[in-house]
C-alpha cells in the first residue's frame, strides 16, 4: 500500500533518505479518474523499473477534460491509488503541468504509456517540456508497453457522465470524424492571417450581496463586495482566436483614456497585433453589470446593468476616416476577417460595404442587445462566408417564420449566400451547410455566466470553417468552446486551444 504525502514533505524528508540509500525513484502522473486494468498494468510495469514508485494526480481544478470532469474528486482518486500494492507514495499536483511534482520528486524515471512516445502527437503540447524538465533534474523518460484502455471512454459510457442526447450525437459524429481530423484543421488554422474588426467593450462586473427588496421601493438593497473589469467585445473574440493562431490583428476605435491604452499594452500586445484609432469625442464603451454569486454552486445572477454608450454613437469624422484608411490599406493582407458587429456605432454603412467587398473570407456576427434592440439586424448584410446568431436575432430577422427555425435559417443562409450556425443555449446549436442542417446538443448544462459563450462559439467555429473544415466539425468545436466559455465569468479568461482539444478528445472517447 502507498502513502499519501505532500510535496514539501517528500522533498525535505523522503527524497533525501531514498537518495542516501541509493534507491531509484519512478514517477507516474495523470488524472487517474477511474482506475482500470490498463492503469494497473502501467503502474505494475513502472514499479518493476525502479525501487520506489510515486504516483501523482492532477488536482480537479486543473483537469482539462471539460465540465463535469474529473468524475471523482481529489480525495477519492488519491485513496484509490493509495490502496494499490505496487504504489509507494501518492501526491497531488496543483497546476496544469507536472512541474511542481517533478521538482519535488526529482525522479530517476518519469514513466508514461507508449501512446505518449511520439511527442509531436501530444495534443497538450506538454510532453516535450516535461521530458526536458525531468532531464534537467537528472532523470529520463521511459515508457510502459501494456494494453491501452481509456478511463474517459468508460466514464462517458459505463458511468453515464454524458447526457443521453450527447452520447447519441457523438456516436454518429465519431463514425464520420476522428481526433486526427480535429487536429488537422487546428494545424491549418495556425497558418491563417486573421483580422478581427469590431467594438471594444470593457465588461465591468460588480459583485454584490443582496439583502432583499428596499422597504419603501421596488429595488434591491445590496452591499458592495468588489469589482472587476474584463476586456470584452471584439477583444474577447481576438483573444480566443489568438490561442489557436499567433497571427491575429485587432482593428477598432476606442476612447482616448490613458488607463485603457496602458491596459492594452500590458495585457494584449504580447498576444496579437492591435491597430487602434483613438477618439477624442467618445469614450471606450463600458458595460457595467451588478450581480450576485452563489458560492456553493458557482452560479451568478445579474441584478441590473448600465452602460456609457452615447446616443447616437457616431465617431468624429477624423477618427472615422483614419479607421477607414487603415481597413482599406490592410484588408488584402488577411486570409479571414471576423466582423463583430455589436451595433454600437463602429460598423457603419461604409465599413460594412468595405468589408463585404474586400474580405477574402468573411466570418460574420451581428448582435442584438438591449441598447440596439430591433435596429441591428443581420439581414442588413448581403454577404458572409459563415455567420453565427442566436434565436432572438433569428426571430428579429424573419418574424414571419418565428416558429420554424429551420425555415428561417435556410432563408438567412440564402440571403447571405453562406453557411452558418444558430446557437440555441441549453438546446445546443444548428449548423447549416448548403441545404443540410446539422443539429448538435449542448455539451454541458453547468453554467457560470453565458456572457462570453456566444463569442467563444463564434470564434472557434468560424476559425475551423475558414480552414475548410465541414460545418459539422465547426458546430462540434464551436459547441465545445461555448461550453467552456459558459464556465468563465464574463471575459475574464479566453477559451484556450489546449482545453478545447482536450475536451474534444474526451467527447470523442465514446
């Protein structure tokens, strides 16, 4: 039987003793969510390679297999490994990498299954870095040769970790596409030159503790906890894309506030190129939401929202002309343009016509929100290679067909002469390609905040479409990004490529 031990205790007490005794140490690392025969064989073979076997698991908060994973919590996974006769010590890794464990254990052998032997095929991109770190500490990587099983597949099927509609959908999807297809299009996406055009929005979140209704009015009585600001709008889209592609450029007009300009320099310029025009007449858009948080369930409920958008939002001529010139001069340099029309004044008729005429491949999102309701309809465009919109936006575009989303989506596809997606919240998404509509269920009903989910879907689905991927793959990948985005508060973080690919791998194990 093994012993559960902390990193510091192993480093200062156990490791020096073992080294003095001349004993060799092997390290195995993973999620170990559901122990199966493949794990047992792997660990037994690892034990035969060294005197001492240490097994570490990734802490739940750092597991990248999608919402709802790991199936078992940290304590349960540690205890199961502790009970195995071939294991000497069990440890918890508190990070996305195994660096903290390697530095504490300094293994003579870092042992992986033979499926990791080809480092170039590791979708996380971590295997090379792990090998180099082990070698820096005097060890080397070795591989076991036992039969490979999948705990993810067992959890998805035997333990019903996935809803029944997702299982049915994935059974059909894996009959057509593989993880190799997903990775192939991700590699193509890396080669594209991407331009993002749209409004920059600062999302300000103020967290409150609601006491109840005011005694003499109908408003809420609340106490202020704290506030945070996130870069949203077109910046959020560009950040999602920059995780998949290092050649992303953002073009927009913002206010001339020094603190916001400095924030761009601090947070954005190392991830993408920015070509901003500064307005001296209008401020950078700020949408300020007040919300409460359910700490136990990590859910958020918005109380009300205010913004600083002038009416009308028409930038001064000097700023507009500078923005026009920049677009006209640079458009031909890009393989794909993501046009994020949030309806706040940046995308006027001239910008719309310029992009429709000159974009080599146009990914369109035209949003309806409370400040432009009924005035920013996607049918004002006449061309898009692919598009995304939600159910409310589709109803506004085709009110005569309000009860038949298939008919409305087909009409919009013909109107724009392109393919696209209808996002449907907890009901998933429709993807239209030619005259065929593909249905995809939602991959999670666990939601923290839906604000960034649509932008995440739009970014990843649109990028895959721009590589030539079938709309069905774009729907699948967009739904993954949307599920991950719905579990990020506001636009605090971007949806990362490695997390999207890991979640795709999880779902494909069906």
